[in-house]
C-alpha cells in the first residue's frame, strides 16, 4: 500500500444538496495507467476535479505522494507534479499553440528545459509543430486535444489526469491519442484516465474502476474488467 | 481651427485620465467579471491622500518636482493597500455567489468610501497644488497647459509599462490566463487569489496616479470627485470592450475627445449625456464594445 | 373563448369586484389612518418616513419584476421615476387650481406612468438583446441622459427643478399605490406570465424551446416596471412639493437595486421589507450625524456578506409557514392526429464561419414515428436539433414543420407548431420547482392576458386549474409526483432528465426531440427509459426523434436510424441495416462492436 502515488479513501463530494461522490476509494501506483469508466454523471469528472483541487471534498481523504492533499489549491499540486488535462480540453483559444504550451510550464523557470520540452511535445504530436503560431481556437477538435495533453506534460508531471481525451474525436484520431497516452506512460508518467470509451480505456489500463452514481461498483485489471459480464453488458453495449 | 486643436488637446488630456481609471475597471472585470463600482472612489482616495501628504510635507505651499513624485508615490502605496483590502474583505467572500451580489457589495464599498471621505475630509472642495506652477507651452495660438502635458506624458509612460506587464511578464501572463478561463489557469499552476489581488493593486495604483493628475488639472479635491470620472471611465472601459486593455485606452480617449468637442461647440451641460449617448449607440451596433470579442453561447 | 367560460355580465362584475376586494377594502382603512394619525403634528415625522417607505416599496417591487423575476439587470430605475415625476409635475403645475375630486391628479399620475412606460419601451426594445452587464450599463447611461435632458430643459426647471408642485399625494395616495403595486406584481408573478418571466431568468434557450417569447416578456417586464416607477416619481413629486434632477442620479437607482438584492431576487415581500429597512436605516442613524451614511454603507456590505441570497432568498415570507397544495384532476383532452409529415427537412446545410457543421441534411418524420440520430460526438447531431427548433437558421435548404416553412420563425414560434425538445446538458429551470417547470411547459397553451391575470378573471382561473391538472398528470406519468415541490436542481440526475421530458411533453408537442436522454443513467434506468419512450409515443401520440450513444437503447427503440459523421449523413435505414453497414462501423460503431454483434445480427437474420 505504501507505494501508491495517489490514494483516495472514502472520498465524499457534495454539490449543494447533491451527493456526487459517495465514499470513493482506490489507489494509483507509480508507473500505472488507471482508468475510471462509467456513465455520464457517475462522478468520474468530479473525482478528477477533487483530486486536482478544483473541488473541496466534504469527507474522506486524498493522499498524494504520501501527503494529504484534499482541499489543497490546484497551483500547489501542479508544483508537486500533478497535472490535469480537463474535460473539454480547456485550451486558451485566443492564444497561440506555443503560448498555450508555455502556460503549461507556468511554474517552471528553466528556460532551456522548457524549450526542450516544447520540442518533445512537438515530437509526440508533430501536427502541433505545424500549428505553432496559430491561434489554438482555430485547431480541430483532435488537435486541441493533443494540445491539451502536450500542455499538461509541460509541467513535467509525475501524475497526469486525463478527462475524456476521446471526446468528440473521430475513431482514427482517438486511436492515435491512445497510442500516445501509452507512450507517455512508458516514459514514466503515471496516468489516471477518465473515459467514456470503455473498450479503448480498459485496453491500455493496468487497473480500472467502474463508477456508478458516485460509487466504485467494480474494480480489477483492465483485462479482467474487459471480460467481466457486468461491464460488457453495461458499458460495452452488449 | 486653433479652437479645434485646443479642444483636441484638452480631450486627449481628459481622455488619458479616463483611460488610466478605465484600465482598473477593465482588468478587474477581466479576471473577476465584476464591475468594481468602488474603483472611482479609489481614484478619489488617491487624490485625497495626495492632498494630505502634500500638506504634511509642505509640498502644497512650495511645490517641486521631487515633492510631487513623493506625493504620488505615497498615494500609489495607499491606494495599493486600499485596493488589496477591498478585494480581500468585500469581494473574496462572495466570489462564488451570484455576480449581482458582488455588485451590491461594490456599491456599498463605494458609498462607504464617499461618505467616509466626507466624514474625514469634510464635504467641501479644497485646493490641490502638487505640481510647481508653470506657464505651459504655446504652439501658435494653441496653448498646452503644463498639467495637460504632464498628464499625457505620465499616462503614456504608465500605459506602456502596463502593456509590458500584461503581455511580457509572468504575472501578466497569469492575469490573461485567469481572464480567459480561471479554472484552467489554476490547473496550469496559477495562484488565482494572488493574481486577483495583484490585479486590484495594479488597477488601484493607476487610479491613484489618475487621481493626482485629475486633482492637479482642476486643482481641487472633494469626496464625491470620483463619482462622475469613475462612471465615465467605466463607460470608457465598456466602450472599448470590457476586459480588453487596449480597448480601455481607446475608449478613454474617444470619450475624452467627444466630451471636449461637445462642450466646446455645443454646451458643457450636455457633456455627460454625450458620453452615455455614444456608449449606447456603440453597444447597439457592436454589443461587445469597440475592441471586445463576442462569445457565442453553446446550446 | 368568452362563450365557453364567460358567465353573465353580473357574475363577471361580481368577480372583478371580489378580485379587487382586498385592495378596495384597504382604501378606507388607509384614509382613516391618514385622518386620525397622519395629520397630527406629533406624527408628522413618522408619517414622512412611512410615506418614503411607500414610495420605496413601489420602486423596489417594480424593479424586482425586471431584476428579480425576469433576471435582467437594470440600474436606471431612477430615470423612469424622473420621467414619471416630471411629466406629472408639469401637468399639475399647469392644471386647474382647484382639483376637489383629485381627478386631474389621477390623470397626471396616469400620464406620468404612461410616459415612463413609453420610455421603458423605447429603452427596452433595442437594448434588451444585450445581456447582463451590458444591459446594466445601457440602463445606467439612459438614466443619466434623462437627468441631463431635464437639467437642460427650461420646461423642467433646469438644474433648479420644479416647485411648488401641488401637494396632493399623502399617506392614502402613496399607500394605495404601494398596495396596488404589490398586488399587481404578486398576481402577475403567480400567473402563467409570472412563470414565463421566471423562465427567462432561469434559461432563455430552454424558455424559447417551451414556446415563451423571451424578448416579448423582457420588454413587457421592462415597460410595466418603468410605468410603476413613473407612478412612484409622480407621487414623490407631489408629496415633497418639488422635484430636482439631483434626486434622480444613478445613486438613487443603486439604492433601489440594493433593496431588490437585499430583499432576495424575485421575492416580493423581500423587496417590500428591504425597501422599508433601507429607507429607515439612514433615518435611525440620524443621531450619528455625519457618520450615519458611513454606517449605512457598512451595513449594506455586511448584510450582503452575511446573507448573500438576500433576506428571504427567492422565497416569500409566507413560504416560511407550512402551506397547502392542490389536488390532481382528469387528464387533458387529446388532440386529433395528423397524417402529413410532421417534420420535413430538405437539403439543409449550416456553416459556422468556414466550418460546415451539417451538410445537405434531409429528414422526414411522420406522426408517431420513432427515429434515431446517431454518430460520433461533434458529428452535428445536436446542430440538427438546433436547426429543427430554430435556434439556428439553415444556411441553405428548408425545414418544414407540419407543412410550414420555419425560416424566420423564432424558437418559441416553432414550439407553438408542435416541436418540443430536451437538451444534452439538461436545461431545467434549476431554481424553480418540478411543478413549475412543467407548468411553464403549458405556458404557450394559455390565452389569458396579463390584465386578466392581474384581475384574476375567470379565464385565468379556469386555465390555471387546467394547467395544474395537466402538470400533475404529467409528473405522475413520469413518476415524479412525489417531487412536485422540490427545486429542479435538487433532483437526482435521472429524475432531472425525466423532468425535462415531462416539461417538453407539457407543451403538447407533435414531435419530441430527445438529446441523449440516457446519458448518465445506469443500465436499469436505460431499460426503463426504453419502455418510457414507447409509452410516451403510445399515450401522447407523438413522434420521437432521439439522439443517443447507447446502442442498446437506439437499436431497441427506434424504427429508423440516421447516421451522421462530420455533418454528412452517411447512412440511414432500419436498425439491422445500420448495424451491418460498413461505413457506419468504420466511422462510429467500430470494428469491435461489429465483431461482437456479428453473431446476434446473424441470429436476427435467421429469425427474419
């Protein structure tokens, strides 16, 4: 248990009167890809937002790198290597691709390191190099998603939270993005992935958890969940 | 023709002051989407602090350039603290409430500064002398008042500095990021609270300088002096496209010029109506202001 | 309609009298109070304050109609007050010296109110398309312009003002007007029109989709509110005996806004109480001399920090007491069915800037048909709904709803033609109860005029009863009756989605457009939803167009499927055909889906 990079323990979140997360517990070990699957409104995005500090949990604990971080402001967590590429990408449409990337490195001061990471981002997503001086708002959906991931990497995270990277993307683009997510993971970044597309997500994940109405109802390795009849019935459209 | 140039020069000078105040409105609006109605009164406090410091240092009896600088710096410092405190005490607790609430709080703070000013300072205008007397410049029949020249020079320098801060520093980058999308900005590691405090401080410092310049131009200070210039500056900010820094400068200039031309050729009593008339026309034609960008609502 | 509902002239007269009884009864009481107390010298100061409160109540309650109920943001109320005050004062100053029955005085108030209402219309008509802060600044600017015009017009006494205005307005007049204002606003608020105002505040897009003419309602709220402010101005001038432009600066408007916000947005009793508190506060602080306004402003800030939703929130003071609720009744009458195509889209294309969102889209929906629209996210499915409901006009092509070309029609007009929709990220009126959400759906079926609502006419009453029955029945059908009085935002996710369907059905549609109704629901809810969609079709005789990602639901419920990809219709046909269509598999369903369903599909073929 001690080698968990991130551990959630009986996490509760309320939005006003709505009990959005009801005692969620799971952990993410260093080097893993862990995925949360479930229907819309099940609490996947809420979980990510609570982890990255955008939401204050009403109960339970979040332990990141051995320290409790529930309610800690997002900027402090970024400084400790936790990056979150939010749902809907959240790129700055009126800034250029390069400016967006530079904002991802907001807390860093090593100019050379930043530049080499920009180049590394371009190497991962060559299309972004072509769009370097373009306003991010003019990018296609897939390109914006790539930018969002590349930008999150600019903070040199240890743990990367990805929210619905396949949202609104054509299947081929989705496939590319998932291949790159695996590549990023092999380069040593731990990934917590929220996905609608349970097939793809479980296919690359070491572990997965199924969320339903704010609770973890099933957990297992990616392959176990892919084979589970309940998951197949509920999320793989069978 | 000479008369026309005279109006233009006056217009630029008044417009520059409006622009300085408008920057405070527009920056705060950019990061918080809040109309900080108390901003005009921060401008007034800037002038008032200047008056007290000038009296205390003897500057008002024997004006000098270094003395004027000292007075201005003191007033900037006072307004910086004031802006910081207003945000912390009155706006931050309401950051997640409906925006109308913060607006009422802003109005409350505005009343507080005005009536507090009347209580401390007395309701009557007092003469304000900080800059040394100087006949000004004469170019043919057009005369450039000394205060006008100083106003324009100081404003241009400040706006240039502001442009550098907003577009070429880390804090400026953070400000822009927060104004585009504060949630995402926080995920990039931006400390939102710090940025908002900084924005208030920056806007208040500019308002302090504007207060000193305005008080030197008319030369008097009184507790309600922030009311009209504050409102006009807000109009200037909306005119230029609220949340947009170059827009605030442009809006201030347009407003100053229009006012001076109308009071020159028509009557000064119609001046205020013209400011709002222009605003309404511009908004009806370009609902997001001259340089503002529209946002379509997604259904 | 009159033949259906109207009784004899006698009953109507009796009804009209009864509806104003509380008001009519109040006048003698007010007069007695006036007679016995207000004219006593000891009470002069007290009644001066009481009268100021009365005027403040008129201002706050009327502004509440715009800022609180309709959710628009006006900060130029003092301008309308000035218009009313000056118009009435100019008339009074030139009127007959003797006005024993106060007829001329009444006429002057009416003229002031009319002028203010006209001013409200002039300002509101062009500027209400602006939103939020921009509308605020325009109203503020307008108020200032009025003041400047007054200061420059000799007729209005320029900066000095007008005096002596005949002092006809006294306690009786002011409080009669104040009570009338409260009564009118309350009755409007409780009628179908009041719910229409609220729907504009909660969500304009959804309101349009329910058939509410949002621009029309905004202008109406503005005009009524301005007219009432005009009455306040007229009374104020005639009470004080003078008018000066300095009384109508934006500071005055701010004070009224403060009363509305402090009372609680939309709460009439809240506004009334806040008007009294904020009028009295500076008076009670008078002992503190120069400090009183300082303390007043601190009190304002502190009140806002301590009670950010105002004194009463959106509630009324009687909501704090336990209250009763109505009973259900028989179902509404069924409408005859149609045989022609309900929806007929011909070669519709829409571009946003350079991007073609939907290209050459054609679709016919017949009555009672179940059609599904599927495709990857961003394929343009919701855009098709937005085209159908008139949120966007097509760049090319035409859309016919029940045979009528919808070009140039606003969403609320199309709702009247019989299209109702739900939204992908549900757009309920979150701060209203489930019951009110459904009742709002019935809004466009009503015919009562605003005047009738205020009068509580018979038609209004019959319609209210009918709306109540219909709404409760719909809630019952959706299994939501136990949630009747819960705020929409407090319902669990699945119930919110059902409530949205109930609301859409309340508009009595011919076709129901459902945008991802199963999103965020679990498997059990999904199969219930499947049954529900079929039930809705059978029970209400509507056609259903469905956007959905859940293939089980889509394949299970729909009779016909269209597949969109990048705005292009790549396939259409029976569910079975779609499942095996290679283009659909490539663009949307995926190889895996096809492989895993191959067996089932083959099995299905055997059965056929």
